């Protein structure tokens, strides 16, 4: 080997080393900021949830909270904001993500939870993280390709801080954008930002979202595999119903009420009426307490349907928040009720239902498997892999996010590049 060849190889190697340390630096910066903001957001949601539970009257002010949300978005000239869909599509294009998205979704999601809307937190996590990452990328004058990576980096950091699921947070940001294609160049940034965000939240006293179901996991057998497979198939069907219900609700509210203020006021009134008719406050807010009960084998038969209805009205009428925690609720309660009919333990069925429904609505089988490890440990990994695979295949081309692309077919080695339904 000549000296020139050695120099060329060393120069090439230096590019990889330089890039590695650059992305570790950016991941630490984004992860630190995202972790801090995610921690603050977690405690705000926790506080308003406790306040709402202690003061039942505040539900009656839900339409007022809705008016405040619409006013804030109009004040910032973001009344046509596409939320998480904008974050996802920006990673495939050169669409700009405004830094205003972070405070707006932060405040509006807190308002939704305070007054009793049915929503989760991950919508805020992805939007806050994505806008923080994009802002830092613009500050450092990154090119278009690196802007995509740092946006995913931000998404991972806040997601990990909020849910305490660093493996899932890192992979989900890479997998959710284009189904069938993973941006492997984002592995280092997303993993490091996820770990930093998770560490910041941990230092602030936020416990990871984890459950001990080891004693509920059955022995591996033909029967247990068949039971999990059937439950996963049922969850795939339910995931389609949930996605269609959410999208139909949004279209219906927009068609019937063109004025955003009227739309969200009507949605608030609907939610108050639904709460009174159900006779329970379990369906307001995220519903983590109900998820925990379902994983202990306790759930009312109609809980999953009511949560879908509450969430569809909340998101469809213009309140802000995410759909993934409601998905956890729906999957856990449905699995808890359906499992005994299949001869399974109700608590284990709740865990399988949670993972399978999550996979069905986001089309992310690897993230779903990692979520099962983050939340339930690795003991039942094979069962959760089966559930994720079946739900992914049978859920078709439906998704919570209409900006998500299905790049490769779910049933053949075929390039399809189609929009989700």
C-alpha cells in the first residue's frame, strides 16, 4: 500500500470519526434540552390531572379551555397547524417546523388534560421534540439531510423523557416516518438523545413506565401461540376501527362546523355529555390508572369502546394531545376483556392487547417489540413479537398519522410508496 493510499484511507476514516463525535455532541445538546422540557411537561400534566380529579366541577369549563386553545393558535397564526403530521412529513421533505409549535402544543395539551379532554402526551412529545431539534438544526445552519436527522433526534429525546422508554423512543422516531424504510444514519443521534433525555427525566425523579407481568406469561406452546395470534388479529381489526373513527370524527367536525371556536365548543359539550352518560371520569385525561388496572386483569367490557369515542371527539373537535396513550388504554382494556374468552390470563391479555393495538395504529413492529421490552421486560418477548407481526400485517394501510408513508408492501416484497388511510 502506497503512502497516498494510506492518506486517503485515513482521511476517509477521519470523516466517520468526525461525524460520530459531531452527532454525539448534537444529541447531547438536543437530549438535554428535550429532556428538561419533557420533564417539565410531565410534571405539568401530572399536576393538572391531580387537580382535575380533586375538582370535578372543572369539567364544565371544558368548552372554555377549548376557546383558549383556538385563541392561542390563532394568535400565533398557526390555526391550520398539522401537528404531528407536519413533524413526520418534514423528515421526508424540506417543510419548515416552527419553534412556536413547542410552546403551543405544550400549553394546549396541558389545557386539554386540565379540563378533561381524552388525549395522551406523545403528540406533544413528538411535536415539542421535533420543533426543538429543527430549531437547533437551523441555528447551526445544517443542510436539509441533517435537518431530518436532528428532527428525529429531538423527537426521541422528549419521548424518552416522558415515557421512560429509551429503546422505543429511539426506534419509533426512525420507523414511523416511512414504513418499510428506516433511516439508519439516525441511529447514533436518536439513541444518544434518547438516553440523555431519559437520564435527565430520571434525575428529576420521573420513574419509567414499566409493569411487572413476569408471573402472568404462559409457557411457550402451540396453544399459547395460537391464543396470542388470535388476540393480535382481533387487535388489528380494532386498530382499523380506531383509525377510521378518529379520521371520520375530524372530517365530520370540520364539515359541520367551519368556525374553529364553534367546533371546539361543541366538542367540549359532547365530552361533558358523554362523561355524564358514562357515569365515570375514567375516560377523561390519559387514563393511566385504568391501564394499570387492565394489566392487573380488571376492566369493564365497554371501556375500550368508550375511550375510542371520547378520544375521537376530543381530537376531532380540535383539542390537543396525542392518540398513543389512549391507544394503550384501548388495547389494554380490550385485551383484558377478550383474553379470558380465549383461555388466556386477563392481565397478560391486557399487555398483549396494548402492544398489538399500538403496532396496528402506528405500523411500527420493531418499535412495538422494543416497547414491550421497555414496559414489560424481555421474558415474554417472543409472544410480543408474534403479536406485533400479526397486527402489523393485518392492520392494512391505516394509521393514526395521515402523513405516514407505506413504502413497502405489508404482504409482498414490493415497493408501493402509498399514503396511509
